């Protein structure tokens, strides 16, 4: 376009033919149309910081001006003068060229300014980035690194530029990183040496731009992930260890058990009394006791043994020795854990229990825990207990009862069994004893002697007691009869000691005069006399169950307000009639009737009848039965008498 402009000026000065002038104007007009005002695609140098904004830095503008001056000078020499038309055309041509070039210069300066702004933004992003940017050549030699390298990794250009990047990679990972880069991987993790001689955990984002002619490099963005790795490690440790004691937790112990192939023995230890320490002295002291217990376990372990904390007061030790070694280890640990705990200025006293089981597959831990439960049920100061299949079966049944008993009433799984109590020697039915029965899939028929103690522990005694009294009373009212039968119901120790016991008896709706409340001892509640007196005040009678089987003193018979004593037949097994008569007479002197429970043979019946006992029950007369069968028995007895 510069050449075309110069040619037009010279043709105008020499009054050339219109055809030549038209031919020279074609590129002048087509040039801007073809370029469309586009700026160059390649990079351009920005204007110098000190530019004054003049056109002095753009010499191309001088070419058409110089052409115009040369043409004018030549015309002046040849023609000797300028005619008005020539002068006007020359001035117009110069102005057109100057305006066109001024616009082009402004466009170039605007593009240079935009390019400078982009470069400034790029440098700001690179300089402020947490990632270190490096550009590598074909041989993975560093040719450029961002300023962030010095700030984040302590690496000066002299330490990196011109050297292979792999020289900074940990020797154990060099081959793997090189293979990853050659294979075109876009994400690489490696230990990277910083300027202080420390191996940093880094993550690389790799962009291969060697095919881009404007870059021709492998661009690597290096990010320091050391803190992230430390956090991941801390989280991993927290997931595998107990936060209070630092021992392995249950999850970690299970993992080690799954990975273990060598034989071993699991010892599960329980601290008894920790709840009391927490309640009496606070959880801070309780936590300090647990920390001290963990320290004692660590100090007592042999090399290769593993200690873990399972729950609040339970620990486990996996030992590599045999059964004898494990027994000795468990005994030693029991002694250590039972010693006083002088922590936080106070001495706390606890006892410990231990259960042992051989590590065989994945059931070792659960078996050791069952053995610990057995040891705890036996009471304090017991030697370590080994897992026993028969005992474990009973424990599993007990655990199943604990889990399934809540909700049994709502599911309709409870019913009643009745057994008649007969008068001697006539054999007439005087009353019936009602006992609950629980039928549960997987457990079968569960007797009250098995599930009522569990109900007491689960605080279900009031719910079950209210149902028992109401259901038995309705059934007895349905039977009717003359004279009316009395009803004997056994209440659990927890129900007998509960605050609402007397009110519960009063609210049954059953005539109190026909109700006998039975209970067993020991241990009696402190206000047992007052409770029994209140029951008798309602019009009901009281009975002591299991006399002769449990440790019951005669002084208790004198002290308690009783109407009836139920004596188990085993108390009189093999006894002479005179011995039985002595017991019966003693009870009568205290104003208490005697009923013998569990009579099964005619000889037993003969003995107790001769001794003057007036009440008896047992399979000899009628076994415990559902209401329909007992009703048939009652009908037959009424017919017979």
C-alpha cells in the first residue's frame, strides 16, 4: 500500500494518463478491503514505556512524503513552476496519505497496548499463582520457570534453568516419572527436591505443547501438596487409632487380624468401675484413667503384640504366643489394670476382667468378647476366661433376648401359662398361679425365669408387670366358679422396688382379696416391709417364693408381713415326715401358710400331707398349661368334687 500511494502521487504530479492513474489506485483501494482492518497475528513488541505519542517511531510514513517531495522537485526543475491544479492535487495526496498512515499507526499502537496489558495480566497470574510453571524442551530440560519457583520452592533460575527436570525428582521415582512424561500423562505425582534440600510431595499437571509453534515446549505446572499429604496421613491415622489413648481402634485391629496369617490369641480386657469414676470424679479423671491404662498395656506388651481400644472401657491385645503364654499375659495384665490409678491428684480403684480366644479367621474377636462377658457375669477378681462354645451359645441367646425383648408386647408374642394350686388332702383347686411365657422365632418358648431378669435390666418391668396383672385377672374373671379362685402372680425384684408398684397393684381392676403377690429374695429392697404392708392394706396377700432354694433366713419370715411361703419340693427331698412337719408348724406359729411347689410323685404328696401341709402344686396334679387346657382341668375337678 505504501508503494501504491507513492505511485499515485507521482502520477498525479506528472499528469499521467487516466489509465495509469486507475491502475495505481487499484491496490490503494483494495488493500484496506483485503486486510479488513485486521491486526497482525504474530506477537508485536509493545510501545516503549517512554514513548511521546508522536509518529517519529514509524519511518514508513516518510516514504510517500519523500516520493512526493522528489516528484515536486523534479517538476520544478523541468517545468519551472507549479500550476494550481498540480499543487492542489499534491497537497490532497499528501493529506490522504498522512491521514491513512496516522490511522494505521493508531491501530498498531492500540494493538501493542492491548498486547502489553495481556502480557502484564499473564505475568501477574503466573507470579501470584501457587503453582510453579516450568517450560521444558524436547529433552525435558527446563528452559524457563515462573517466579513462583523461588517463592514456593526456594529455587532460583540458576538451580533449574538449563538442567533436566528429572534431576529434581527423587531417585526412587525418576524412572516412573520419566515414563509417565513420555507416555503423555497429564497428571503426575512425585517427590520434588526444593532449594533447601527437602523432598516435597508434589503434583504435576503436564501440557505437551511442543506441536504449537508459538510455544514449542512441554509446560509443567508443579503444585506443592505436602500439607495435603500430611492432612491425609493425619486423617488416615485418626481413622485407624483411638483419639484418646493413641492405641489402634477396633477397625485397625480387625484389619490386622484379616491380614494376619500366623496363629495368635486375642485377649479382651474390661475395666469394671469406670462408670462410677466418671460419675463420682468427672470424665476428666475417667479419661486420664483410660490413658494410664493404655500406657500400662503398651509397657507390658512383648515385641510383635498389638494393643487396641475397642470401646469405652474395653481393650484388646493380640499376642503371638501360644495358649500358656496368652494365659500368663492376661493374668499379668489383669494385675496391672487392677492397680490403683493415681491421676489428677486422686487415686481411682478399678477391677478388670479378661476373656481369651484363639485367633482363627474372623471370629476371634467376637469370641474373645463373649468370653469377657462370661468373666464379667462371674463377678470381680475372676481369672481370665477362655471362650467355650457351650457358654458362648448361652451368651448369644442372652444377647438375642436383650435385643428382641423390647417390643414383644406390641408384637403379641407374650402369653400366659397357668398352674392350679390344690388344697390338701381334698385335692380341690383353691387358686392358680399365672406365669408369662414369651414365644419368639429363633428362640422358641422362653420361660419367665429367663427373660424377666433381662426385662428388669432393660427397665421393662413396669410394662410387663402391668400386662401380667391385667391379663391374668381378666382370664380368672372369665373362668368364674364357686368358690372363686385366687390368683398368684410373681413380681420381679425391679418391679417390687419400683416407685409405682403399689399403685400398679391397686389399678389392676381385679379384686385384691383374690390376689397373692409373690416375690423372691435376696436382695430385698430397703423398704420391703413398707411395700408389703401397703399391698396387704389394699386387701391382697403376700407370698415368699423359692423358700429353701435361695438363701433365706427364718428371721426374714418373722420380720416380713407374709401370708404364704412357697417351699420347693427339693427342700424336703428324702426328709422324714417329722422334719417337714417341723417346718410347717414353725410357719404356722408365725401366721404363715405353706405351699409346696413342684410335687411330682405320690410319695412326696404322702409326706407333705402327713406333715400337715395344706397347699401344693406340681405336675402330679396338673402341669403349667394354656388357659384352654386349664379350663378343661378345672371343669373336670368341679365335676369330681
